[in-house]
């Protein structure tokens, strides 16, 4: 285990690795501080810039960007009550009241330190759990991998913003798009009306279109946003150590909640932050302060949403299953460099996961320093006019799409997916399930057909294997429980509305 950590530390002997970490943190803060953007869009925009990079430098930069962007959303939430990410909503509940009380610096200080604690503690958990998980996953056969992919898809419904039907529809769209290209077993073209489609839809242009260009179209539709004056800074270094020491159990509890919620595919930072906030309020000695400027509320939210970063990396590295839309995009980035995430990653390319572990620990003091030193600058980022942001994002998206294959085909794909993403968002169909299904679709189909070939078409092979049967049972429960809950709520509503017969 120590030897493996030394592999990760050795990677930092290359000066480009720490440079990539710092660059990722700076860009992450910038992306996160702008309301409406976030880690998914930030990583999608940065992938084209990693084409010529060493894979280790690339992944370190993207992981650093991921972590910094999750914190960056708290900046605009605390200053303007306009969270840059969904995960920072709970932070704004107490951060903005502190700003109105003239304690902006204190709120930013607590959020930055809490973020660092969450990242560091969850990175320890990632190191302790990812390796055993990957070693166990080496025993997986085609039936288990099919069941695992199906389990990942069953959990996609949690990204559907409360509508199971819309989540299922988004998942179906992603699976349908995943079938485009040559059949991997027969070589027959499927939905491929031009040779450019034979290799399937290029993932990076699709991501750029769905997340970046659709956001650009939303910005154009909204027009220039009202510019909000920044609040004055005060007390950025005025929080004493004893304040944080009193919250030691809160930090531990929130780190555990954030990490294990992050491990669940589809849950993510926002769920972790809300759960952690609710638990912190329940255990607090001063629950009446929550929502009015509670230090504990900020600490609970920020610790958990940053701990979820490591949590979502665990299934990505150990199983090849994206823990969130952001890690689905990161899987695409690794594949571009010829690296396949999953259990074999720890044996074929051990320098990748262990460098990620080490980089998360090393990034903590760097990110805390950048966050504290640049707090005034990050606050001004939220004032950038939306039309300017839209122009920059659109330019980077189209240039990055062209650079991916040095042809116009990816540009057309980006434009098409931009329109698709915009339309889906207008009808409130979430984009995250589309991406997760697009990534998992190939794994699902390939292992289904491989398992049936081995068993000569006997479908009972999926239930006679104890591991795959267990995973399928969990997947079935994941599909059924939300539907049963929805049905139960409708029955209760019907009973309330039913007239009483005397």
C-alpha cells in the first residue's frame, strides 16, 4: 500500500503535474463562482485542452478542477444568494444571511476550510475503499458487469428532479444514442447514414453540446442579467481555530455522509449537502440559527458536497461506473488518452488512481490558500456579463469540438446536441441521465450479448450466478421503490380528496 502511494508521489516529480493541479484549481474556482456553470461544464470545456497532455497531468488537472468548482459555487451563493452550483444551495441558506450581517469574510473562511476538510477526509476513505472494491470486481464476469451496468442505470432516476417518467425518458434517449455505430459483434451499421457515424457518436462533442451549448442558448434567451453589487469583505482570517475544533464531529459526520452519498451513482454533491445540512440541524445545540447565519450550516453543506467528489470517483476508478454526470465526462477524458477505468486500472495503469489519491491530499492546502488569497477576485467573477460568458463558452465548445478530430463532423454533433440539450431542458427533462446512459450503454449491451453467447442463449445465467442475481435484485428495487412511493402518495392524495359519506 505504501509502495503504491509512492507511485503517486513520484508523479509529482514531473513539474507539469503540480502545475496542472494549480491550473485546475484556478479554473475550477473561476467556473464554480459563475452562477449557472459548474464542474460538469467546466470539465467538458477543458477536455479539448488535454489532448496533447500526459494522461497523468490531464487527470490531475481535471480532478483538481472538479473539487475547486464544487467549492466555487459557494462564493456566489454567499455573496449574492445565487449559488454557482446546485450543491451550494444549502450553503447560501446561511452564507448570505451572514453577508447581510457584514460577516462575508467569516462565511467564506468557514466554507473554504470546511471544503478542505471534506476533500482530505474523503480522499482517505477513497484510498481505503477503492482498492478493495476494484480487487473484488476483478472476479466479475459478463453477467455481473451487465447487472452492474443495469444497477447504475436504475439509480439514474435519482437525477430526474422528482419526475420518474422524465428520468426514464432521458435514460431511454441516452441508450438509443449509444446504439449508433457499427455493431461490435457483427459489424453491421446501425443508424449510421454516413461513415462518420460508424464509430458511434463522439462523446466529447456530445458532452460539449448537451452541457455547454445548451447553457449558451439559455443565456441568450435570458439576455443580459442584472448586475448585483458585491458585498464588502470583512473578517476573511478572523475565524479562530477553536470555532473549527468545536465542529470536529460535524466535520467527521458530514465527510462520511458526503462520501457515501457520492458513491451512489446519480446521487451527487447536491444530495449529500442537503442530507448533511438536515442531519447537522438535527444534532445542533442551536438549530434555531440554521437559515439565519449558522456557522454549522455552512460547514455541514460545504464539507459534504466536497467529500462527494471523492465519493463519485470511487465507482469510476474501481468499477468503471460513473458516480455522477461529471465523472461520466471524466471517463470520456480518460478514454481519449487510451485509459479504461475499472478494476484493471489498478494493475495496468496504477499510476493513474494513486496519483489521483495523492493529488487530492496535496490539493487541500493549495486550494485553501488560493481560496483565501483570491476571495475578493472570485467575488468579482460573478459580475461578468452573461453575454460575454455565453460568447466565451460557445467559442471554446466549437473550437474544442473541431480539435477533437480535426474535422467539421464533431462540430456538427456539438451543434446538434446543443439544440437537443436546450429542448430537453425547456421541457424539464434532465441531461445527466442522458450522459450516464450514453456512457453505460455500450457496457450494458456488450456484456449482455457476451453472457448470452457463453450460455448459448440461456437467460437464466443472470439469476443462477449469485453476484449478478444480487445486483439485479438491487437494481429491481431501485426501479420499484421510487415508483411505489409515487403510487402511495397518489393514493393518499385520492383519500384526502374523496368526499366523506355519512
